[in-house]
């Protein structure tokens, strides 16, 4: 069993991809078959990944890989492979489990869509590609799946193709992530050049096993790879696509932009962490410093912006960006296990929140503005209950909710960062803000009375949508069992060595600090928004700040007027140069040729033609004389030939 | 035996050649012409070039002679009337013959040995045709095709 | 069977004559039959070809004009075989793109024969003969069968390529008078020690470079290309981009690199600058184009730029390890093939759109996904392949090229990566305006892919996937050649 | 007596007869005697066969037409040919007054001579070839082509318009079908690499898997070529359904109109001998010559096998005659040039493909595919709906 | 009489002259063709004779090759020539070459 699964771990990504191809093959009208195949594929992937998960429990530092040659060029060969280790196994289980919930949820959410089966094909395809990223044992293979994930996200964001905004958002997502990917690509090239292999683990020859060989270039390689991670994980300054990506259907947002794809960047950094930490002094390297600061900036900026958004999904999107920043910080300060644990927990509760938002949107007939909602607590009780669990987890309420523990871990790691303490304090500020905007959202949506009358027809969603919510909520709570510092099983599992039980962590002052901060955030939110109307209370109080945040700090606009304008200008210039400068040169040369042609024409007519004419007249006279000799009698000609022959004989006789 | 055969064949060939050249009846002349080629083919057999002899019969008796008799048939109205004979041609022909014979007899460098038949096999001919002489062969192929088409175009009646 | 290559060259000519003389009712079908025959022959060639062995194979050598050193020598190595296969694939593909008149069909067939000749000839005179022989049908096809503005485009095309050819011919005459041979292999042997000396060599080098650079084309000799591709009928554009432009790259690999190794080392940075310019500027210019064909044409310049980047990066700069050289060469070869297939497919799709709407302007379309989902789906596959999405053919070639060139010319490679980004931008923008958004008026009545169109496009797309997922079968054709060339460069 | 001795009995017999001459007379005389013996044997066998054939043909035709054939003279009517021969010999020999007498007289002789000469190069058994010529196949066709001249002589010499028209038709169709006839032989020649009939027979002596004979008729190109050859042979020997030149309903008896008595009999005989010759060549080229169809049947003498195969083919000749109506002359010409000739060339190509694929199964399939494709294409191209257009053959008017 | 090369050459000279006679003396156009064919046959005979009697043995049967090509060319010539005779006859209603003098200069 163990052997089988370690050799065939490729089955995990293959199953959903095959399902996707099958669905595309069925055509548009096989809706039942499409959903059946998609969900079956996902269940199969879940089973296989659970199977793969089991052997990793047996021993510490379990790592199995299966490498093979993809192709041979010249006399060289390019090898890729799949790896199974705790990191991959945990990610796989999380992705498949969350994915399955989302698939089921989509059954209800997308029931009326006319391109229903295509949706499931894309979703399956995405799931497969994401699982591929997780199990890849080669940076190249990872990049392949990475790009496929990008493609799937492009397709899913632009799923409602008839909406121009969706298409624009899809384009923006694709291009923005690709900018990061170009850096990633260069990083791959550099790494390949330096280490001669792209395999992570190859029995002592992999690039992660010999990071010392990279030397000074490891910093640059790590930063280039981080470009890719930043693009995918929506880190500043490449975060702009993620909020726009909310144009896609809500399950898509839940799957891609909360639970899995955006986590891929964090996963990537964790995967190639040896490169980042190569040559670390006291756990700090220049590349990790960059990671920390980018993470801090992202986390804080996104949390601030989230406070002033009014679209239910956008708030969640910015919250995602903010949490991703948190994870990056955790990785950067050396808390790899903490970051990944937060990633796993975040996957569950953020999916839960998005699906809850989806349920709300579905119940309100695609109304997304929180200012037009309200009082849904009674109308949608299940959604409210599960949403509240998610909200508390995200806010980081300790003890009972998974998010609380993991956030503690992250803060704990950050506080011990030797380089600087500023990130720690900024993160604390972020904690307050997180609690604040989540409270604000819940207050707007579920409490108070209904606004703008849009909830008249509000209704609880069908069970096909609520059951996944409940499952995810249970996970969000239940996961905390594995996350408590009192029983650091998950941490030791991820780290690969025994984590010491730190019981006093439960009682140290820091936890009290965060408890206070979270309480402050929730309390502030409760007090501010207890009677919120159409106009945001914050807007009334500090309109300038609110406008600044509402417009996302004008980052999009800045980009539009700088980078985009520059690119457009460059393209206009190259087109113009093509048309006028390079082409103009050709025309000049052509003109010179024409002038020369005109000159030679004159010479031809005046001199050469006249001479030829005279010669012709003479030749005609001679020809006329010669024609007399021809009688037209063929036999006479023949006879003359024969006589000529005779004459030759006579000549021969005369000679000899 | 060879001498006897040679004499017989030579006389046979020349008699039919003269008949082909001088017989006033066109059709008889044409048939004599065909028979004369059988004689020439016999010469070739005698000289060890069986293949050429067979080709000679195949082409001349089987094809060219048939073509000639067909032509005679198609120009039948004219074939019946007598065209007469030009004696000037005879003089020239005899002159040429005398000149040739004189030149042959006079040339001393010709080998005078009696020949030993060296037969050539079809395989040798084929090999040569396909290796050394492959371009001439191609050209002849093109020439024959062109001749075929040309002949067809020439005799095609104008009205469709 | 020994004259397989000669037969391959002759079949299209026979086809052209048959078309010209026979006046069949549907010339395209006849042309396709002949294409099928040459495809069959190309496959046979592939089968006969010993992929394990390096060097020329299946050589045919006949005396031709000994007085000027011209011989009829044809033979193939892995590269030639690859290009012969590519030609055999692209031509039937082009013929099935649209209905063509008899004359156009026979001209295309003549061009096919010339291409086969170019890719197999091993003597300069013969090579040049075929090289020029391909020029004339291309000119006539644009001039007679082109769309609007065809006279201008045709004359420009002719002027450019002809000037390039003249320069190259003069250069080769110079070489001949100095060295007395036109044979590629002999010249390559001489080239190792430096073919010419003094300043003359720079004139000769520039002449050959110019001739080939125009054909590829390399910035700034590329302005004939958008006009020519835009004006030519779809099938002709496919052939021009799919195969004709490969003659330039082929010439670089076969002529310039072996003959002038030292000169390239000196001129390398300048050439690479030009190449990177074409990689970056072309997609930028493509971004601006409203005409779809022009857009694809510009992207074609960009893709061929990658080929030259790989080639000149390993020949111009410091000596590198075998893996980089082999990676770059393999990438270049594969990219040649990929670009041939993919660009032809893109032109094919543009042709399909043009058949449906009569327009190629990107603004005339919108929301096509709603009425022609299959067309959009397959077309996006080609586009993604062109922008280098993993899993499709484009990625592997580009990865290997960049892998090889990064080792020696990291800066140029880093800038060239920007080209990849702009290509993506251009394509995604095109996809956005073509496929998504509300259905544009006039687009509602378009029919989706017809059965015959599916028959054409499915095999080609499958080929793209096959190369993208398991490219070994293509690599096998030229691995030995790559290894040998890499050693020669060393 | 061993099987080999039975097989070689005639060879030994000839050797025995010649042994009386050896040493007493010059060598060239022995050679001539040997040739004369061969010719005598040939004539004896084939004239007998001719006689038998004439009666069996009538009897089989009778059976086909649901009546008895000749059954009065001798047992089962077997002496009928004797009676016919006597009748022919004593019949008056009529020569038309305005006939070209010499030509008229020479025509049947030329015809018969050609047919008999053509028979000379066929191997009738192991070591039983009358004239061993390196270019035997070419000899066969060279001699065969002279029959055209003989036919023309008959037509012209008779000075009768039916004769002339018949002769014209005969020559036209013979020339047209001579092309497919010869071109279908070429693949065999090409594959064997020799024009020698003995070598061709020798090349077919092996057996695949121990029981499938290596006859060329068992390859796709061979089968096609055999059918084409057989059809052309039907035409060359002016047999139904291609007996247009002698079609009595149209032009009396064609070039034989003005012949009677023994000259007519000679013509008649020459036609039958020509038929034997073509069938014999078909057996040699495609049906393995004198080889047994199964290896363990090799004990039966080779000549028996040859004549068995020949008889089968002759029976098919008769069967076809009894079954098919006469074909219209322009159809026949169309068929020759538009179908037979391209198909013959296809055989040629197909045989080449077969050969260069190492004569393996793949080659077999390829060659089959080529023939199938060309056949289907030709069938599509030859629009059969125009079958009933007005006749265009100029000698029919 | 021993067959030597000279004898063959004389025979072929005779054939050639007879062909010339046919071509020169007869007024019917066909005879010109017949004469030419005869002359070509005479030439063929020469080729074969020279080949057979040549003291050195060439690796290829050169004489035979010549003859084969000559025969092929002669056949083509005959076909076209006879077609011309027919065409001329159709046009002028005569085959008498004395009357066919339209190409007079």
C-alpha cells in the first residue's frame, strides 16, 4: 500500500484532470453526467490523497519521490517527478476536502447556469492542476501546473463571458500573475543553470538538497521565485487582480481565491524554503527579509482597505490578501510550520466564509452590496451560524477556533524575529483591523433590520448548499484540536521532528494580548456598526480616510497611469517606428531604384534600339536572296544531302 | 554454318529491301519492308544481339509496319495511282553506294578478324539502361510521349 | 527508393504541372492528393532515416555544372528531416484553409517543391536555386491572389527578399572565388579555421547575414512581413509563416553559424541586440494592431526571434557546457517546428473568422463564445500554445531556448522574457475582445466549426498537445544532429 | 520407376533419339534435329489439343445452352474434329477474282506461323521448353505482334469491305489491348528480374508456410495483373465477348470472310493456337507454371500440372464465351484505354511497392491498398451513366 | 565466305543505298519514310557489327544501347511522319511529294 501510493501519487492530480476532459467531451447538455463525473473525480482524489496521507504519518521526515525522464534532448535528459511528504500530503487532503465541499455547493449555486457542465469541467481541471502543484517534485513540473492553475483561474474568473467586467478581470488576473511568473521563470532558469537539476529531491542530488552549491546567487534565485509566489498569492504590489477576480462565480472565489490557488504562493515559498534560507545567519537572510516586509505591507494594507469596502466578496478578498501577507510573514521569520498551519486552517474557514457569502448572495438574488442587506440572521439561520463560526475563526478568537491558534503561532514566531520588532507590532494592528472589518460585515449582513428592501424574497439556501457549510464549519472548529500548542502534533508532523510541548504557551502573556486585541476589534466593530445605515459610520466620521481606503489606496489608478500607460506608449511607438521609420527607409530605396530605371530607359531607346533597327534591315535583304535556293521539293533537298555526303567521300579520297 | 546462314540472310534481306524500295504496288512494298526487318533481326541474332533483334521485330513488324499499312489504307485513293519513278535518285543512290563501299574497302584500320559471338544478356542491357543510360532512357520516354501526342494532334480531325 | 528525396522534390512539381495542364474542376482536391503523396513520402523518409546516427543521410550526389562547382547534392540530417516533415504538414493544412484557384494551387505546389529542395540541398548553388525558386511563387501569390493593397505588399516583399538574396549571392561568390567550393560540408570544415581573412570577411558575413535576416525576418528588416502576411490569402499566409520563414532560420543554422564561427563571436552582442529588439518590439507592435492577421504576423516575428536568440546566444558568447548548447539547439529546432504548426493554425483560425464575417478587424467581433464555442475553444488552444502555456508545444521549445541562452547571455534572456509577457498580453487582449463580452452585432449568425473544419483542426491540435505532453518523438528525429552540432560548435 | 523419371520421360526420349545422331553428323545438324523434334512435338500436342478443344468447346457450349453438343461421330462425338478436318480439306478453295492473290495466300500462313512460334517459348514441364531464349517473353510478344500484320494482310488481300473493316477492327483492338497485355507482364518480369520464362517459373517454386505456393497470382498485384492479362488475352485471341472483328451479325466473319476450305481452317487453328499460347503464358507467369499447387503433390509429373492448369484456363475461355454477350466496339476501346491501361500501370507500381517492402505482409497490404484505391478512383471517374451515348467508333460506320 | 566486318559494312551500305533510293526516287510520301527507316536500320546494323567486332570489350554493351535508342527514336519518327502524311493527304488530297511545294522560298 505504501509503496503503491508513493509510486502512484500522480493519480491525485490526474483524476480530476481526466474528469475535466471527460466532461468537456460530453458536450454541453450532459449536465447530470458532468456533475456526477466531477464529484466522483473529486471523491476519488480525496480517497487517494487520504491514502497518501496515511503513510506519511508513520515516520518522521517521511519523504518519497518518484522521478522519471520527461524527454531527452541532444544527449541530455530532463527529469521530473512527484514527491510525497507531509507538506504535500496535508495540502492534498485540505484541497480535496475543501474542493469537494465547494463542488457540492456549486450544484446548488450554479443550478440555473446554462454553461453548467463547462463550469464543472473547469473546476475539476483547476482542482487537478492545483493538486499537481502540490505533488510536483520538480520546479519545472511545478511551474507547468502553476501555469495550468493560472489558466484555470483565467477561465473561471471569466466564466460569465458575456459580462465585459468578468472578461476584464480575467485578463487582469492572467496578466498580473504572469508578470510574477516571468520572474519565476527566470528564477527557474537561473536555478537550473546553477544547480544543473530542477528536481527538489533526488536522493541527495536534488536542488533543495544541495543549496550550498548555489552560493551567492541563491538570494537572487529566491527573490525571482518569490516574484511568482507574490503574483499568485496577491502580495503587494501584484495584489490588484485578486479583488477584481471576485467577478467570477462565488464557488470559484471560494476555491481559488480563498482556499487553494492563492495559497500556492505560500506553498511555493515553503517548498523551496531551503533556497530562501540558504546561508542564513541566525535564521535571517536578505531574501527572507524581503519576504517579511512584503508580507507585512500586504497584510496591513489589505486589512485597511477591507474596512472600507462594501461588496461582501471584496471584503473577503482583501481579508484573504491580508491573511496571505500574514502567512508570508510567518514563513519569512522562520515559522514555516506556523505559516502552513495557518494556510490549512485558513483554507477551511475562508472557504466557509466565501460559501456563506455565496449562500447570502444566492438567497438575495445576486445582491452583493452589504449596505443593502441586513437582518438575515433570522431568515437564514444556518448560514448565519456557520458564517459566525468562520468570522470568529478569521478574527482569531482563541481556544475554540482554528484560526485563533494558528494566528498565535504566527505572532509568536514573529515576536522572536531577531531582525526587527516592527513587523510584530504591525501584525498586532492587523489583528485588530481583521476583527473590526469582520464584525462590520457580520453586523451589516446579519444584524439590524433589512435595508433597501432587497431581503423580501430572501430565503435560506437548499440543503445541498448548507451541508457543505456545516461540514466546513465543523472542520474550522475541529481543526483546532490539532493546532493547540498543548498537543503540537500537526506542527511536529509538518516540521518532521518532535516539537516540544509548550504548555506554558497557553498561558503566556502574549495570548492575553491577542485576546484583548481581538476583543477590542470585535467590540469596536460592534459599537461602531450597531446602528449602521446606508452611509458607513466611518465615512461620516473621517471621510478623507474612508475615501482613500474605499478606492483601494488608488493603487489601480496609479498603475494605470504609470505602468500601463508606459506599455501602451511603447507599443504605439514601436508601431509608429515600424510604419514610418523602417518602412520609410524601404520606400526611399525603392524610389532611388525607380529614378535609375527612368534614366536607363532613355538610354535604351535613343542608342541601342536605333542600332538594332539598321542591322535588321540588312539581314532581311540577305535572307530574301537566300530564299531563292529553296524549291520546296523535299526529295531535292534529300538528294543534295546525299550528294554532299558523296562530296565528303571525294574529299576523303583526295586526302588519302 | 554461319557463312551459309549469313549468305542466306543477306540475300533475303537485300531482295526484300529492293522490293520495298521499288515495288510499284504500295502495299506489297510495305509488306516487303516488314519482311526485310525480319531479315535484319536475323542479322542481329547472328551477331549475338538477340534482344535487339526481338525489339526490332516487335517495333518494326508489330508497330511501324502496321502504322505504314494503316497510312496507306487511309490515303488509299492516292495509293492506287502510279506516281512514276525518278531515275535521278537511282544514280545518286548508286553513287553513294559506290562511295561507301570504296571507303570501307579502303580503310585498313578496320579489324579483319573473324568474330567470336559475344552474346549480351537482357540483364546486362537492363543494368546499363538503368545506370549509365538512365537519362537518355528518360529522354527517349519523353520523346515517345511527345511523338504520341504530336501524332494524335496531327491526325485529329478539326471538327469535334 | 534511393532517390527518395528527389522524388519528394519532384512530386509537388508534377502536381503543379498536372494542375496547370489538367485543368481539373476542383484543383484543391488534386493539390491535396499530391500533398498526401508527399506527406507519405516524408513519412517514408522519416522511416528510412536512422535517428541514431548523426550527419547527413540518404545522400544523393550527381554531377551538375562541374565548372562552377555546382553539384546536385541532397541529403538530410535531423534538422532537414524536421523541416521536411513540417513542410509536409503545413501545406495540406494550408490547402484546406480555403478554396484556391488553379493557378494559386499550382504556385503553392511549386513553392512546396522549392522548400523541400531548400531544406535538403547541400550545395550552395542548388540551395540558392531552390531558395529563389520559393520566392517567385510567393511573390506571384501575393501579387495576383492577394487582398487589398496587394501590389504594394508584393513589391515590397520582392524588393526586400530580392535585395537580401543578391547580397547573399554576392557574398557566396566571394567565398567561391576565395575557396573554390560550394559544398556545405567542405565549407563548414574550412570555416572552423576561419574562412576568410581581412576586412573582406565582414562584407561577406554581412551579405549572408542580411540575406537571411530579411527572410526570417529580424528587426529592422521585418517591415515586409506584416504587409505580406496581411494581404496574402489565408493559405498563403500559413505557408509563408509556417515554412517560408523557416528558410531563414535554417540558413542561419546551416550557413552562417558553421561558416563564420569567429565572426559571430565578435558580432554576437550586436546580433543579439537586434534579436532581442525583434522579440520585444514585435509583440508591442502586435498589441496595437486592429487587423488580426497583422497581429499574428507580428507575433510571428517575435517567435522566430526566440529561435535566433537561442542560436546566437550559444554561438556568440562564452563557451558553455554541453547541456546548454544542446538545450538551446534542441529548443531552436523544436521552436521552428512548433511555430510552423502553431502560427499556421492561428492564421487558419483568422481565416475561418474572415470566412464567416468578411472582416479581420478585431473590433468587428465580440462575444463569439456564445455563438461559436467550439471555434473559440480550439482557437484559444492555438493561442495558448503560441503564448507558451505549459502542456502545449510552445512551452517546451521556449523553455529549452531560454535554458540554453540564459547560461551565456543572461541579460539578453532576461529582456527577452519581457517578450513572453507582451505576447501573453496581446493574446489575452485578443481573446477578450473576440470571445467575451456581449455578442457583437452581426456575429449572431455565424455557424460553429463545420465537420470538415474539425477534421482539419483536430489533428493539428492533437499534434500540439502531443508535443507539449510527450515531445520525445520529435526530439528523437534530431537528437543525434543536435549532439553533433553542439560538438562542432564547441 | 521413380517420379523424376516420369517427370523427365519426354526429355530422356528426345535425348535417346538424338543419341543416334551424335557423332555421326555435324553438331549444327544435331541442333537442327533437336529443334525439329521439339517443333514436331509441339505441333503434335497442340494440334491434338486443338482438335479436342474444338469438340469440347462445342460440347460444353451445348451443355451451357441446355442441349447436347456433337455426339454422332465416334464415341461421345469425339471423332467430330476428324470429320471436320476432312470436310475442310476437301472443300473448294475460293479466291476472289480481284483479290491480291499473294497476300491473300500468305495471310493464314503468317498467322499460323506466328501462333506456333509463340508456343515455342513456354515451359511445358521441367526442362521442357522448346526454344530457350534469354528474352523469351519478349520473343513471345514480338512474334505475337506479327499476327496483326497477318490479319491486315487477310483483310487487304481479300479486297472485300467486310474483310477490310474486320481487319481494321481486329488490329485496332489488338493494338489497344496489347498494351495492357504487355504491361501486366512487366511486374512479373520486374519482380523476377528476368525475361526468361524458365526463370519466371523457377521463381514461383517455393511454398510459404509449407503449403501456400509462391505463385504471383496470390499477391494483390499478381491477381490484378492476372485478371487484366486474361481479359487482354481474350481480346488478343478474338474470343467472345470481344469477338467484334468476327462478329457475324455485323460484318459477316471479318477478315476471314473471303476464306474457305483449308485456309479458313488454318485461320481457325491459328486462333486456337493463339489462345493456347496466351493461356500458357498466363500459367507460366502467374499460376506457377508446371509447379504443383501443394508441395506433397510434386510427385505428379510437371507437364501434367501444366496442362491441367492450361485446361482450367481454356475451360474459362469457353465458359466466358457461353456466358457473356458481345461487347460494343467503342465500349471495348474505352475500356482498354481508360481502365485496363491505368490498372496495368497500377499493377506495376503496386508490384514495386510490394517488392521494396521486402515482400512481407506490409508490402502485401500496401500493394493491395494501392490497387484498391486506384480501382475505386477509376470506377468513380469513369462515369458509367454515359454508357448509352451514341457510338463513336469510326470503323463501324 | 567468312563473315567479316567488311562484309557486314558492305551489306549495310547496300541497305543504306536502297533506302536512299526509296527516299529519292519514289513520289509517294510514305516511301520517304520507308527509305529513312531503312537507312536507320542500316545504321543499326553498323552499330551492332562494330560492337561485335570491336577488339576491345567495353564493360557496357554500347552498340546495343545505341541501337535500342535508335529504334525508339525511329519509332517516334515513324509515328509523327506518318501522321504528317495523313494530315497532308487530308489537306491537299495528295501524297505526291512533287506537288507539295508550299514551302518554296
